[in-house]
C-alpha cells in the first residue's frame, strides 16, 4: 500500500483513534485480515466472523509489527475504531486507488473469470507494473485488499468481480471505479441464488453501467458470441468493444484448432493487425478468454505482436484450474477442482477428450472424476443429468461420480445415455474415488478431477500425485 499516516487513515475511514501515541506514524506495509500474515509497518483489519473474532488477535498483530488495528471497539493497542470494518476497508481502498490514478480494469462473468484475469495480468505485466486479484478473492473483502496492495509504481489494477445477487457488482465498482469493464458470459453458475439467467445478466451488467462515458475514457468490452452479454451495450455510456468469433467483433479469432495435446491455436485479429497464437492452456474454451484478454491489452496500448507473443507464453497463475501434471508412470492428472458449473464442466470434458486423443492411440483412457455442481437450485437435477449424458456422448472412457445425491444424478445421466456397464460408477466420497483409481489406472490414462469448491475433490488429484515417487513428477 502507499504510505499513509494513521491520522490520514482515520480521516479517510471516518474513525476515532485510540491508544495511538503518534498519529503521524505511517502504515508502510500490507493491510491484512489474518493476524498470521502481519508484517512490520502493516495494518490489521479485525473482522468478527461466525467462528473467529479478529479483535481477539489484535494484540498479537501489534506485537508482530502492525502499526495499528482497524476495529469496531477500543482494544488497548493502537487502533482506529469505526462502525463497520468492511465499510472502512472499502473506503480506504477507494481513496488509495484515486490517489494512484492507475488504469482499473474490472471483469466479471459466470465462467472463466479467474483464468481470464490471469491472462490479462500476464499481458499487461509486459507493459508496466500490474496488480491483480490473487486466486478468486473477488468479493467485498478480497477486492479492497487487492486494491490496497497497489503502490506508486502500479500502472494497471486488474480486478475480478464476483456476484451472488443483484447489487453486488454495483457495490464493488463503487469501491474501485473501473475505466475498462469486461463481461465474459452469462451462464448458470449460482442460478439457484439468482433465480434465472436474466437475473444473472442483470447483475453482471452492473459492471458496464458503472463505467464512465466514452468521452471520459470508459470502455465496455463485451462477448459478441453471448447474446445476453452483447445486449449490455445498451446499458452503458462507455465505448463498446466486441470480442469473439463473430465476424463483426473487431477482436476475434479465426482458424481455431487444437494441437494434438489439446491446446488451442488460432489467428488473432485486432483493429491494428493480426498474429498467430498457440496457448499453453488446455481446452478450446480458453480461446474466448484469450480474446477477452487481448481486447483489454489492445485498449491499453499493446501491439498485436506483443499480445500474440504474451498470450502464447502465458500460463496458469491460480491453483486447481486445469493444472496438468504427468506422473512418471505416464498417467496425466488434470486438476480442475477449484470450482464447477454446467458451462465450465462441459468445457472441461471437451478439453479432457482433446487431451486424451493421443493417449487413446497408445491404449490410454480418459477418466472424468466429477462431483456436485453447487447452487443450481431447481435446475440441479437436469444439469447434473446433462453433464453425465455429455460424458457418454463425448466418449469419455470412464466416469466416476463422487459424492451424494447430486453426484448420483451424474451417474444416472450417463446410464440413461447408454453407459450401462463399467464405464460409469458412483462412489461415496473422495477416498473411495482414490481407492478405485489406484486399483485401475494404467500408463497413458488422462484423469480430469472437477467439482464445486465445497466438495474438495482436489484431495483426489493430490492423492494421485502423491502416489508418484517424490521428485519424479514432471509438470507440463
């Protein structure tokens, strides 16, 4: 964070100072909400959670080097006391961003946010110092914490914005007003909470509504291939830039294809030229993500050659998103277990099949180890059934449905589509899946592991990797 005195911070957040000997002392370190991550010169924000109250750790945070604590009551240590810590944290983030004058890029969508954010960050890093959302910390706490890591050297701030209801993105854009806003897609993630895709579109569109008008530099970057996103052009005063495979999109892809191991390659077209891209990521769904990142980079002054080169060199920055690792015995593990919704599940299955093509020629098989997709509401049965059916239609060799009732619907869909024998099975939990895979995997097999975050299927992927001799696993 930029250095600010405790007096300045108190003024920004509207707080009262307690037990602060010298209000001129400056915060020069990070703002954190976990006392174990306090560093000298930092600020500790004490949140009261359902099970843990950060106020109980205030003294330890100060002893570890925190200059002060942001709290809701006096604590006997240097503290700035406010009515609401979350509101204060947001006010501090907005003040810092306004002082820095960085290019704020915000993005949202039902699927692909984190992968696209990582691509944008890697592209913009080629031009100037860039700060971006770590992992998926895209909510009302994670977003201001990310913004507060920016310094005087930061030129680009790339912020992922998530939503679980109407008004959430509007709130986030109020904390860190973006100049460039990107909407990837409108799918069915969290549809049980929203009540329908139209409501999801309404919520995601709050991002483009927040942008400044075109004459003040506002740019809305929209997916031309998603009708609900494309319609958002009517909801913004910003200049609209379309991306996609639609011929009308100024940033688009042509000659899209997959390499033998399942990585996308395409011709990138922009208003200032074109270039060839071969991604290091796996699955054709990343073409849309790459185009979105290219559109942002183009708006911020990168040439098409720079964009194509940077995209071709970009990898995965966040854990458990299509992490591909080949064991010494020739078994490939694809850990995509961070989260799942119907759109991302279908994309991952298609990527598995593409990656498994060469393996099949050598006698290898494709395994889809899938678990529950959460928060689908009344659509849960139909969506799980559809994913199970798709696994059969794509000719996935083995489907392992892991977990309770929703997982059983994956197996039911496969059964109804024609998978009657050993091609699909339902097991009770992650350990049962590990036991099954350990007994049946053979060299050349490719294993996809995917489910909603709450299921914790990353344990399956990790167990399979731990089975390899330490030091011999070769990351791809």
